[in-house]
C-alpha cells in the first residue's frame, strides 16, 4: 500500500490526518492525473452521512475545479449508487467521501474509475506521487472547472436494480423485511427500493446521522442486537443490515439467527452457478470452503484472489465471471455492476427466496457447514516479508499440509481443514484464520500455527 491509499481509499480522523489541506491537495493531484487523459474531465462526487462530509467534499471539489475538471455533486448517496452513476452517466471518474464502517470521527476519500469500479492501485499510486511531488497542472483563470448538482442518482440506481431482479416473483411473496440502515447512506435508498418491491417494511435506524446513534456502523453480530430481536418479534420473513456507506449487507433469518457474510456469499454463489449451469466465480483466499463446494457442485470454477474488492472486481471483468464477492457481506453481481452492493444483494436474496419458495433459514441449512476460528498476533511491519518466506518454507515439511497458496499471506490446505496466516496491511499484526468441520479442531489449527508463526517472529525480531 501507499503512504495515503490503503485497501479502501484514504481514511483518517477528521481534522487530524484527514483534513481540508489533504483533501484539497488530493483534489489537485486527482485533477492533474485525469487532465493527462482528457481535456475536460467530468468527475461525480458524493458523500455518506458523516458530519465532516461537506467540509471534505468542498475541499476536494475545489482542488478538482482548480485543474480544469468539471464536478457533478450527486449529494448524499451510498457508495454503490455513486459507482453506478459514474458508469451509467459515462463520467470520467467519481469521488465518494466515506469511511464506510469506521467510527464517526473518521472520514475518507475513495476513487471510482469510469467503469464504476474502485480505483486500481496503479491509479492510486500515480495520484499519490503527484500529491507528494506537488506537480499540479492548474488551469488558467478562464479554464477552471464548473460545478453543478444532480439529484437523479438515487432514482437511476434504484431503477437499475429493479431491471436486474425478478420483480414480479418478489412482489407476489409480499415479504415482510426489517431493514436496519445503521443511520447510514442506505437510509435514502433501501426503504424506497423495498417499497417498490411491495415489501412490508419495519425500519430500524433509517435516518441518516453521522453520529451513528443506533449502533456502530459495522454490521457485526454484537451491533445488531435490536435487529436480531425485532425480526422474530414482528414475524418478519427476513432482516437486513447495511454498513455506513451501504456497500455491504448482513442478514438475519426469520428465527432471529445471524447469517454470516460467508453464508450469504455462498448462497449467492450457489444460486448464480445453478442458474448459469456453472460459470467462473471469484472470491478471496479468506472465503469459506463452502463457497468452493457449491460452485463445483454446479460445475462452476472458483478463482481465489488476494483480499480486496477492487482486486476481485478486476479479475471478474478479466475472466467474464458470473459472480464474486467477499465473506463480509460484500457480494458482487456483474450483470448490474462490478462492485460490492448491499441494496442489489438484498434484492437478490429476496429473489432467491421467492424463486426457491423457501425461508432464509431453509436455504442456509442446505449449505455445506464448516466451523471457523480467527485470532491475531503482533509482528513488526518490517519483519512481515521475512516471516512469510520462512513460514512458507517451514510448512513445506509439514506432513499435514496438502497444498500451499501464497496469493495473500500463506494459506495451508490441510487434510482436515485450512489455515491462513496473513499480514495486516494497516497494523503491525498477522491475522490467523482457520476452518474445519469441527469448531474445536478449527481452534486447535489456529493456535498450533499461531504458535509456529510466533516462534518465527521472535527468532527474527
């Protein structure tokens, strides 16, 4: 990763490392980069619900305008709404001001390419280099950019989703859904979408509020206590929660059970490959073996990538994939757009329930079952590469290891499961993930390889 851009754009605490000076400079660098490609680039900009949005939006817009880019402000929208708008309106780029699921004191800047995908690392590196070298191409006084507002992004996006799901099948079921927008950007989209699908809606935290008063904006089980209780209490068919910028969705079944992101990802893969009689799917090395099982059962192919939705999306485009996504609730439906999209995911899960005529709990019960166990250990950043090399060499002698995958960290396929040791891109730690058929065995695998990694780190520190 670069000095500024991480796995999901630039993020930081407002008026500390994420301030107006940074946003202005990034805007000038951004504009300088795109002016090399086009004489008069048109850039769309939107925000999530955070309190510092206008401050940062105005700063980066000023930087873009100063280089001669035109700026179209689409307002407060989910990240995938901005992405769909850029793609459909054929803008040259897009900016979304968001820190996704981070606490309210954070905000961030994320870039979108003309096809609606998140910026590649190459583009981020070029913008970052221009920013630090301060070699900005400022326009003459008569050629500065123009700015205007456009309020059609949400309607464009909702209509796009409706054109890509079986509306009639969903409408006939008259689903009752509890929707928890987490006081995020999804509040302005998802209730409208569900009404258009003739759903009965019970709302939780569907008012945009940058303080996130309902609960933390990360849709983890411990943050969704109200949703988990509400679904069975009101006899709803399903519950759904979105993160702060509404690119990820997590589900609750009719009994109040929390459905993990891996489970909804696997359900999506099963449905899409069944419908397509196979096809190529793309998911990171962290995803459950259940994903591979259902895809192969439907004569499909799985490609494993490094972690990160931009990486997954680009491989999906390259391989003409039918489905992809991450086990955090970030599903990608390429017939609509190549990005994580919570509203599209919610509509698709309802479509699966309608077409299969089954409750969500039934659909989940039919998936292969695996148990996971995750932990982490401290490792200095400057030691991560040597530790990974030694770890890979060491485990080649392990008789329980069937295969080693070094796509992202070191993933060891074992006779009775797998374990992944992956260095964090943002913290001085290694994350250790494991999976097995038995929960106790998954924990044993994690602790065993964590111990090996810790010994290697200590010897090389």
